[in-house]
């Protein structure tokens, strides 16, 4: 399984189609991949497992989200005011 993930990450170019977000506006896709990345990190860190599989979500949200949004969300998480449930 780790080899499959490593291969997918190596061949990654841009965010693939996600059936949860079929519309042209990808704002929600951006936000949910940001949440999924941090949820994955939190979950795997708690289990003491390698967090490499979470990198997929990071690559997707980094390719979809404007950097200003990511910075804002990171600042909000640091301050404890982030609106999402991680």
C-alpha cells in the first residue's frame, strides 16, 4: 500500500477529479482537502504511525487553494479560532 501511495505522489500533477465536488467552483474542494490533511495528520500522529499518506491531501489543497487562504487558516488554527472541525 505504501508503494501505491508513493507512486501516486510521484506521478502527481494536479488535483484529480473528485466526485464530491463536480462543479466548476472548487472552493469547497480546497477547504475539505485542507481539513482532511490536518485530520489525517492528527489521527496518524495519535497512533504513532507514519504520516506520509497525508501528503496526498496537502498536495491537492496546495494546488487548489490560494496561498492567502492557507496562511489565514494556518494563523486561525494557531490562534484557536479556525472554524473547521479538525
